[in-house]
C-alpha cells in the first residue's frame, strides 16, 4: 500500500515501554489545496485553527417575501440538491456575495 507522505508526518512518543505513533497532517499551504482536500472527503478538522475563529454578527434578521418564477426555483433547487444545502441558505449566500461584490465595485 502506497502512502502519500507529503500529507502525513509522524511524531513518536515513548511512555515507559510503550511507543505511541501519532499521525499529524501537514497544514494546507493554499486555499486551493484546502478545498481540494475537503472536496476529496479528507477530515479537515486538524487543518483548522479554531482558536482564531470569530463569529461575525449580522444584526437583526428581517423576513422578506419574494415572488420568483417557478423555473428559477427549479434551477436553484437543482443546484442546492447537487451541493447539499438548504434553498434559503444558498440564496442568502448568493445575496451576501453579490452585495459584497457591488460594495467593492462601488467604492
């Protein structure tokens, strides 16, 4: 069995007579590598430094109602089904990305 040694390094510790071998994953060097490893199904929990994680408050939520063409809803549902997210969550992400893009373009 061939192992990909660039992704795995080993640390050895000895406690009394027992030698314990622990695998430590090499951190992803780029976001593309992180995405590739995540998309391939690798457990990425060891690659994330949660000590630096922050919660970004978005303020009070407001409910809105939209009338959207049925064909657009079907297209959205096809995409969300493929990537495995809720329809509302997908639309919120898209709206957030578009607002960020428009703000950056507008100065």
